[in-house]
């Protein structure tokens, strides 16, 4: 048995990390460890609830288990939205810059020159996206 002493704030931080991690592993399909994760989550939620963190976790009699509160889920969902927004732009910029560099014959460049040219294109796409968002984005084959 492992014993761990945490402050209330540390436990709340762990609950957030667990919620976010569980969301990531379950968001796009099944996870072979879903049952084990759910059992661990239930243990953590139970400990939190039994130690006065009802602002984050409640016991649901209908489900027969512990669930995050609406407020807790809203907070975590806002973190997920911020992550998604940042990741969207980062991926779009990187993929567009890489695509353009490949179209310019980037595979013939040395790795140092390739990276240098890629960084120039990344800055170009960052500026465009920061100034115009998706306003100028089109698909030429539609």
C-alpha cells in the first residue's frame, strides 16, 4: 500500500490532471486501459470527496460512483478548449509551412538549410494566421 499526503490544492491539481488525461485517452476511440483508468479515477474521486473536496467531486447514487461536478468539468473543458485552439493553429502553421517547403524542393536541402527555410515559412504563416485567422484560408480543389 502506498500512502501519499497532499494538500487540498495538490489534490485538486491531481484531479484536473486525471480528468484531462482521461479525456485525452478516451476522446477519439477506445482505450485498452479504460477499465483500469476508471477504477483509479473512482479511487481518487472517492478520496477527494471524503476529504472535503465536494466542489470538484460528488457521489451520484444513480450511477453508483463518483463524478466531477459541473463547475469542475466546465473549468477543465475550458482548459481543453484552450489547448485545442493552440494546437489547431500550431499544427496548421507547421503543416502549411512543411507543405510549401516540400513544394519548393525542400528535400534537396541540407538539414540545416531545411530547418532555416522552414522557420522562415513558419514565421510567415504565423503572421498570416495572427492577422487574419482563417479568413484567407481556402481549398483550391473544392
